[in-house]
C-alpha cells in the first residue's frame, strides 16, 4: 500500500525521515541493503527523482552509503552515539574576571587561510546568499534618502525595525518598531544592556562553560562573575539558580538559552518560563543572547525567554552575524523596561549605526528571501553536525564524550582527564589544524580536557583530514 504524506513538507524529506526513523529503531540495521530507487519509488508512490533525492539526503547525513553496482546500504546508527559531556560543576563563588592571554593566542591566527579551522563559530561564505545581498545593497544605494550618507535614526532604520518585529513573531514576540534598538552586532547589544543594568563591582551570573567574549566584556565593565552549572542538553537549571540567589547578590544574568556556545544546550521552554518568573519575582534583569535561535534543526523554532516576559525584565539581544551577514554588523536589542537606559548608553557609545547596510538588510528581509535562506542554512548545518560527529566517533579514541546540539554551530568534546587541550591546540597548529581549547570557556581554569569544534565548514576531504589529525594527536597525548 502506498504511503500518504503531509503536503506541507517536501516529499523527499518525508521519505528520508521515515527511513531515518527505521534506521534509528534498528528496523534497518547497519549493513542492511535498502530498497532500490525503483522499488522505493513504487512503494511510496513518488517519482524516481524524488527517491534519489531522499537517498542523497540520507547519504549527506552519513546514514547510508552507495556501493558501486550494488545499491544503497545503511552505514550508521545514532544509537551508537558517544556519551554526553558531564554537567558542569563550577565552584559556587564570585570571581574577579581576568581574561587569559590564551584567548589572544588562540585567536591571533583565526583568519589564516592555510588552516583547517575548527575554531570559528560562524557561517562560511559558501553558505551565505552573497549575490542576493549584493542586489539588496545596490537597491539601498539607489533608493536611500540622501543616498545613505546621512545619519540614521538613533534606534535604527525604521523599516529594518519593522522587519525585525515581523521576525519576532516566529518566537511569539509581539512588539512595535519603537521597542527595538538596532546595534552594531550582538556584542554591542550585550555591552549596552550590561551597562544599563549594572554598576562596577556587581555580580553577573553566566553559564559555565560560556563564550569567552562574555568574559572580556564583563572584565571591561569591572563586574564580577558567578558561573552557573550547565547541562549539555538543557542548559542552566532555574532551581539551581534560585538556590544560588539566596547566597550571592546577583544583580543580573546573562544567558544563551537557545543553542549555547560552546555546549549547544537548548533550555526547554518550560524552564525558560520558570526562569523568567523567578527573575521577575526578584527584579533581577535577564540579558538574553539569542544569536543562535534561528539556527534550529527541528521542525519548530524554540521560544525565547522574552516570549514569557510580561514585565520587561528580559533584555533580548540578537543579530544577523551568525545567520546572514557577519560583516554587515546588524544586531539589535529589545530591552523592555530598560529601553531609555540602553538608548542613553548608545548615545554615549556609537550614537547611530551604518545607514546603508541597515537599509540593505531591511530590503532583503522585506522580499522574503531570509526564511528561504535560513531553511537551506539549517539543513546544511544539521547535516554537517552529523558528519562531524561521525568523524569524531571514527577517528577519536573510544570513551570521548560529545554534545548533541539541536542547533547552532559547535560540538563540545570531552576527552581523557589526563589530556591538556591547550597543548593539543599547540600541537595541532603544527599540522595546520586549529581548535578552541576548553580552557577558554571558564574563568576558573576548568575544561582543560575539552575542545570546542565548529562544524560551520561543509564536510570535505580537508575537514576529514583535520579530524583525523586531531584523533591521532589525541591518541599520542592521552
């Protein structure tokens, strides 16, 4: 009997999802031969071309392989996944931030073209719609008032803010353009929000591990850090935070609830709601970094903490740097009750942003190309994450533990306790391979046996060689 499908999805994806489920349940085992393209076509009532697409999709994920003159066979099952990294357990204490020289050392050669670079958590040019963006930039130069060389509104281009309001509907946000402040990337948004809600000497709660750039910002503002335990799947626990709030005078929280960097954790929506309710009750601001929120691998975008914010205590921050145009430096914040304070700091910092790029992005968003691009980008990143994971399982020693991100750019790898990730980084550089050692992601010197590996670069022979080199070095150093 022929299968029936939901017309909302591409047929080949529905066929591929069904086969992937059978592989996951081991109805189809590793080594089993799959139906021929002709049989698959007849069984599902689809064209031969659609059947080929389904197999190409699964092949791209590394789940099946084509054997010459023989057909397609199952090659991988995710039930054989490695264990997850442990839940972090930082010491419950506040620390004066001291950004290590290691950060500068590791990222000194971040743009070197001769490296197989697993350090950069950003999309490569091959995954970005450069030609379409160029058309929007040309349109902006032709149509911009005053040719785009006058100052922009302090809150940002009005049409851009209107388009960002529409984007917010994806996660349940209901705002007007007056609620949004455009910034030069997400980092500027985070800086201005921190300035708006803290004073030097205040304690800010952050995830452990977390993106090292946050340490640099907090250090520059003279703030203290309280590192929170983080689960590799679900992130920070509101219950744990509540207990710590009884012991420490937390003045603000800065968290990445969706696909955190470097763990890739995604806080369940019910936890986000509980977190917002907890912080609202204590009148503690939450600065929410949602820069990876649109890069989800599932069928639905996860909600944000701002979705559950009724009283304006969540300062939502994001940008297009990880999804569309890193060099355009388009970010924004929706700071709720702190809008005036953030605007005041923007006046003292940059006054306004670049006019022409804001208008170009406004045009790009208005013609509906962004969602089309995001679908392609999510699919590519999901496929790449699976191929990198398989590569790690193939070339790294047994016993390694790897995160299971459902979005974003990075894998978090936990190695043998005896291995020093920074020394591994130094050795890997000699082979033109760059990784981010775990020590970068904690102010307590933790995670010395961990790595962050970005899967932003599409899988190819060089990538496979890089993973192989890392595996060989790890075996020698363990």
